[in-house]
C-alpha cells in the first residue's frame, strides 16, 4: 500500500463471530470469526490513537438480515 500511495483494508467476518449460536455446532469457525472481529477492533483502536489517524474514520457494518437485533 505504501508503494501505491494508499489503499483500504477490509476484513470480512461472520455474524457467528459476533453472537453465540448454540443451534449450529461450528465452534472453531465462530472462534476464528470472532478473532477477525477483535483483531480488526484492536488494530483500529491502536491506529486511531496515533497521530497518523487525525483524519481517519471507520466503522463495523453488520449485514446480517437483522440477526443481531434479535
């Protein structure tokens, strides 16, 4: 990204990384997706606290058909 003068990082996870789903026995998958979400958050907190992030904005956009709202 430095060579080309910038870019964006987009991490894609799953709703299973955000909310427990006991009906689906996919625990390793859910743990991996939760790790993606937390890694993204911790790297963003670290970057957003730096001087380099003076004009940076970010968001986690949950596209899940309303599952997190239940």
